[in-house]
C-alpha cells in the first residue's frame, strides 16, 4: 500500500468567490420602472378608449388599478434583490465567505424572479395594447360583445353538429384503427398481403389532406350515384371521411403502443398456451391502450377541430353558421365563438385523461 | 421411455449457431440441471422445447410424440410444458390472482370460481394468498418469481422448464424461490432448469448437464459432475465458478 503515501496534496485553488449580484439587482429595478411606465401608458390609452365608447365604469377602473398595482408589486422582489446584494460586501469584509456567497445567490435569485414576472407582465400589456390599437377596432372585430351575446346560442346549436360528427367518428376510429393496427401486425407469410394492404392504407390516408378527403368523399360518393351510399345525409360522409383519415393515424398510435409492450410479455402469454389473438386481447392490447391514451387524446382533439372542415361540403356546422353571421355583420366575433367552443370542449378532456392516467398508475401500484 | 427427448437439435440465429446437434433425454420425475458458460445455449434450449423458438434440424419429443417442426399443436404442447423466465414476465395490468387464473380460464375453459379457488390454493402453498389482489409492481422480485411459478403450475404441466429463475433476484430472495423448486422436485415434478446456483443444482438434480458450444459436453449425476468431472472443459468451468465463490 504505497499509494496513499505517494499521494500529493491536491491543489484545490482559492475558494470560490460570490458571483456578481449588484448590477443585476439594479437592472431588475430599472426594468420594473420601465414596465410601470409602459403599463401607465397602455392603461391610459385603454381608459380613453372606453370613455369614447361610453363604456367607462367603476369596475373597469378598478380592474385597471388592479393591473397597475400588480405591476407595482414587482418592486418588492427587486428591492429584496438589492437588499441582498448590499449584504455581500459587509460579509466579505467580515471574512464570512459563505454568508457572502449566500447573500449574492439570494440577490441573483430575486433579480431573476423580478425579471421573469416582469416579462410576463410585459406580454400581457402587449396584448392589451394590441387589442386597443386603432381605436379599439381590433378588439371589436374579434370580440364584439353584442354580437357574441346575440349569436352564441345559434352558433352553439350548430356546434352540436360538430359534436355529433366527432363523437360518431371517434367511436368508429377507435374500432377501425385497432383493426388496421392488428392487420399490420399479423404474423407469418399468410398475413403478408393483409399487412401490405394495411400499410398502404396507412401511408395513403396519413398523407392525404383531411380537407381533400372530406371534399372527395362528400361530393364524390353522391356523384358516383351508388345505390343507398349515394343518398346519405351529408354528415355521414363527413364522419366517413374523418374516420378514413384518423383511422390511419390512430392505427399507427395503436401499433406503436402494441410495439412498446415488451416482447417477453407475448412470450409469457404464449408459453401459457394462449393463442396469438388471445395474447393480444388479454395481455398486449390492454397494456398498449394504457400507454396510448395521451397520444390518442391528441389525435382526438385534432379530429374534433377538423370537424370544422366539413363546411367545405356544405354541412351547416358551427363554422359554416358563424361565417354566415360574420358576413352579414362584417365582423368576425361569431367565428371567435366557434374557436372558443372548441377550446372549451378540449380542456375537460385533457384533464380527464390526466386523471385516467394517474388513476391507472395508482391502481397498478396499489394493494387490493 | 424418456419423457422428453432431444435428438440432434440445431438452432441458429442468423449465422450464429447456438445449438449444434444437441442430444439429451429427461425421464419422468427427473430434475435435470443445465449448467455452462453464458451463451452456451441453456436458455435457447428451454425456449425451443416450449416452442417459443423454432429449431432448424433434429427433433424434440415429448412422451414419444414429436413436438418440434411443422404440424405440431403448439398450444397443446405449451399446456403440458410450463416455462418460468428469468425476468418473471408477470402481466403488470393484472392482479396476482388474475395473472394466475388467466390461462386456466382462457385456455382450459375452467369456470372462474374454480380457477380462482385453485389459484388461491396454489398461492397459499407459497404463502402469498394475502397478495392475491395486489398488482405485481407491489411485490418484491422473489414474490413475483414465486407467482410466476404458480402461474405456470396452474396449467398442470407435465414438465416445468425454469430459465435461470433466480438470476435477477437479490441474494436474500433466492432461497424462497429455490424452496418452491425443491418442493416441486420432491413432489415428483419433472424439471429442467438452467441455473447458476451450483449448490442448489448439486442438491436437487438427478442429472447435471454441462452445455458447451451448443452440445451436451458432459452429463452425469451431480456428485460425479461437481466432484470429479471427466472433461477438461467441465473442470475449467467449475474451477472458475469456485474461484468466483459460487460453489
């Protein structure tokens, strides 16, 4: 054991000094002052606009004061940053390097907090400035309060057509996509032609723009004059077209989910005497579905939004309805309603999926 | 007549020959331990017997009937030949009880109540009846492996293949699993096990086979194999095992 004795003293160098903090802290304070200036300007402009539109109210004033007060709150972290930076030098002078480093780190932390919240405040103020620009024309074009109030019921009623279309399409897509995915995974030589066809289908319809599929199916099938298929109601063609396209997407999602289940699970299931299909049904697909719920929701949200495309074949859905209102009133507020309705139905679904995933994970980790 | 016979079994993965004309026979109630360096084909052999891998040449016979190659009812073969893997491979989305009853219900068409009663009896034997409703994630590796053994046993196999079933376990969990195997051997189950637990092999085996380069290089009763092996390779292998403190 000669090693230890041969070891030389390691050269650690000088202990690390506190990082610079004063400049950053004063910079943060300057940024806060600038933001307050911008806020005053923007809100002053807004107040003038409201006065001209005879929309002034004490509530609006209170809201504006609140925004200004929120911006003023930024002074607090900035002052903490400066106060902390003032503690660095005395600590250094007293020889307490550790305390000096802590003070500097704390000062920098508070500076960054000031800047982070300040950036967010600037973005919000920028948004207000945009919508009050051109004497408020911007906000009136998109958010005319009266139009929104008057036409929300009508647009919402038309939105039920979108809901009907995507609900039907989603059910069909779930079934059709799984069938295609399983077709792509059929093993052996006998399965080769089916695999090939399924692959071709996926390649074509994943590449085909949704709007063109809707257009071709919606106009083409009635045009071809097929018996029965030729005279279905328009939404049926929309559902069919969306199922074709999203079936291809979802088949890929299923397939990646099935692929992501380790092959040893298949081996274990087969070794117990389960057939290929039994193993898929009881062991592989249930595990795959748990993993694909989040990407599946993504595709479903895409599908829901794409129901707005069915207006190209003349389905009177919410978008089509809102466009009629928009051209009658020379104002886009009704179209904004449609967009907001789509957002409104998406958010609860996202939360539901979060809950499902969480619940499932808890269950698998839980005792009986 | 041997219960299980391998005659000139050849298996290659691409250009890599794993089994090169392997001959081996297992009699009923025998416990056959496969030992040998890693990559010698122990696991591959077990997987071939169970039909998880096809073989290129030779023949595998179960109770005199050919069970390799085309025309074999592979699902029926697997009902008679259970296999337990190194990595347990329990189904994570099913409770312990569901893991054990899946194949009896699905394949043997047992009524659920009957399958569950049998599963509970088996779980009780390994002291895990309290865990029946738990999911595999909640179990230790040793408990998971015991459940995996029970899952295979629920199909009433005639032969059990155990593929390095203790290799993935923490040392203190190994003995619980080996106890079950010892019980099985005592009850007369025909067992084939690939293992690195030489002490255990020496204790329970009726025959020890040293696999080398895709063949059974030497076989014999455990005392002979571990005490006084004839082949140079076998001696070399055992010497390294002893040096590693595993025997």
